[in-house]
């Protein structure tokens, strides 16, 4: 028996903001000599696509601060109050919010999701795609990056049964 | 500033969590046991993170200094 710690994560959300935690935690766990598995299911599946198009939607995140990635430090620290009538109805608002979040992250020296994802694979993190939700939502294996395993609840639970940390994200 | 000799230097200034840890792991992997990595970072969170990382992995955090918001870590590979 090895005393290697094991991390098991279920990634169930595919927006830009919710896409970060699984890859941050799994890559860091691997960097700390732990084993890590991410099981991608439901809306987490698009995080495995070759071309990531994760966006963020302020309309569905009432507590999400809207920040500007440019201007003085004081200007950048302002939380812009965006009424739902605007965030939900103005065409292209999610695209703008996504662009602002990506730009802010870049300026703060935060890795992109693509970077973290490839570091996970480099460090030996296992990615398992949920076969059932792939069928339901019509995803094909060809759309996903190389190195993905395919399985269901039992595949995840077999690993998670021996995990020291299990997270549902 | 510590004048400790290092085998390799890694600049993580301007990078944010978890990149300094991930890059440190990659750098340490390329060293031999006993060799020293010097890593610099500006992320204030890296102070606690480096201590936790070292505790978990067993690599020795030999020294940590801070000057004008730049943190310098010396890590000896186990």
C-alpha cells in the first residue's frame, strides 16, 4: 500500500468561472505528489473540448463583481452594479463580461483554463468523461482532447471509494 | 538577502496561484536530490502555499526572504 493521497473531483459546471476550480485543484494536487481524477459530467463536459468556449454569465451570478481590467487602480477596484434587466437583455453582454474576466485574469497573472488543463495532463491527472451525459447532450469523442477516459458512475466511484478528498464542483 | 548558492533559478514574479507552485514542481523534477532551487514570486499567497507544498512533498524549504514585495524561496530537493 502506498500512502499517496488521492483527490476525486466531479466537474459539473462549464462556465469560465466554474471551470477554473477543478483544474486548479487537480493540477496543484498533482504538484503536491497526490493522485487526482476529474470526472466531467453534465455541463462540465464542454471543459474537455479541443476548442474551449467557456463563457461567464453575470445574469446568473447575482454576487459576481463586474470589474474593469484597465484604468487606475481605484477604477479597477470598482464593482460595477449591473441590473439584471441589462445583463439579461443586452445582446452580447455575456461576451463582454467574458472578455473582461479573461483580461482581468491575464493582468493578474492567472493561468488560462487551457494552460491549467494541459498542466493537469502533463502531471498525470486522469480525466474521465461521463458517457451517459455525452450521449444525452450529443458529444462525440472526436470533439474532446486526447487522453480522456470514458466511463460512468461506477468508474468514478471505484476510484473515489479510496479517495482522501472528494469534491463536487 | 541570502547569498545561498542555487543550482537553478525560477522567476515566477507576476504569476498568480497556482502557477508558482506548478512551475516550482516542474523545476524541482528536473533537479537531482540535494540540489537547490531558487524561486522568486510576487504573489503574497505563495508564502503559505510554498510552505504547504514543501510540507506535503517533503522537499525542504531552506529559506524565505522578502524584499520590496518580492519573495525569494530556496528549496532543497529531497
